[in-house]
C-alpha cells in the first residue's frame, strides 16, 4: 500500500470561479495541475482532501466587515455568465466567485485541520482564486481573500499555534500577507520576489514592527536564480534559528519560472526542488515536519503543473 507524505486539497468547483477569456488566472490552472498530479500518481483518491466552505466570521479573522460586504454585494450583482472587476482592485469576478473564494479559504482550513490532527504531515492546496495580494480591506491582483493569512490565523486560534512561518516564493510580493501581519510578531513573513515590479511593495527596508518581515527583492539578471536560492540559505535559514516556527506555510507561486513570461527571474523546475528542500529542513527542525503549501501564481500551464509536481515529489521524499 502506498503511503503518502503529502495530501492534496482539491475540488473541481474551484474551476467555477470564472475570470474571462484570455485572463491568465484561468480555471485550467486547477484542472491541469490535477491532471498532471494524477498522471504521476501524486494525487489519488487515497490522498485527496475535500475542502469545506468557510464562514464569514472566519474570513473576518483577517478581513474587515466592510470589505466582506463589498465582495458580497458586487458578486451578487453579477448576472449568470457575466464577469466584472471588483471595485477595490484588479480582480475579475463572476456570480460564483464569493462562494468559491470561501471554498478556497476553507480548503486551507481543511489542510490545517489535517496537519494539526496528524492526519497528514504535509498538505498542498490546489485552490483558486489565489490570495497573497488580498489586504485586510481590499482585493487586488487576482486575489479575493488572503487564503494563507487566514490559514495562519485559523491555526493560531483553533490549535494554539504560537509561531507561524509564511514563505512566499511567488514572483510578486505578497503585499496583502505583509499588511495583515506587519505588526504581529507571532507570524514571520519571508518573501523573495522580482524587484520594482507589481505590486511595487516588498522593499528590503520593510521589516515589520517586530522585525518579523524579511523581503528579498531580486532584479532580473543572469544570476537571479542563484540570488533567490542564496536568499533562502543566507537569510531565511539563519532567521529561523531565532524564530523557531511551530508551523510552516508556503505561498507557492510558480510564476518565477522561465517559461511563465509574466516576469524575468528565470527559475526552472529543479529550483523549486531546492527551495522545497530548504523549507522542509526548517520544518523538520522546528515544526515536526508540518508544512501547508498553498497555490498562488503561475500562468504557463505546462510550467505550472510540472513545477507543482516537482514541489510535491520533493515534499513526499522528505
């Protein structure tokens, strides 16, 4: 019998969040990942976790009541089949988007429950819409609710987790995650991202009120891949010797891949293996190996699905 180190949160309903023809954050991102993972036998019925829908009170762990009312009202105004842009930022929504965004948050909660109750050691959440740009009072950058931030708060509130590490290797800075935890020493946010690029936050000088933020902006160059990996070795690993996280979470964006085309840090699949290995070593040392990885960006379907597969193979081999 196959024993899985990594479980997968997935649900075909995530494909009901429609963004419009030609939009990079397409429902095919979810279906292609599932397809490749099943082909490689990294996803089977034995390691598949079904998400639940979170409540509005749970979303309020990180988002304001006023913002929830905006999302509810504007999505409710969408006629079936119509797609509009949320008034707070660049997020396309359809009539199902509010419900599916709550299913995305609930998917991360399902992962937290599974890890904290020792059903799984590691969980990857194949969810959408993504979340790390969503601030406490606004959605932007394809993100409605901040899935990973809500997962961290949920773990703290329900299970008493004292210190959460969030590692973000998406090519874009997770400005929403940073904003939510900027004054909170119980969450350490580490981000590598392309410098001077959307959303134009994440400068190295942004360190949080308690030195709990570490941003490493990287400019495109021949050495950008090496600089990104060096940041994990030289900055993340030493900082965790002091922080000692009880739970490790990953904002797993794969849009820094060389074939993605949306940016220019030029990572390849094997780089995601290296990054995953570093994070696994941290989790093994401080958090009993517990890791929750949450899908963020990645828009070239082949590069995205193959990179996710390498990420999960590495989690499995740890």
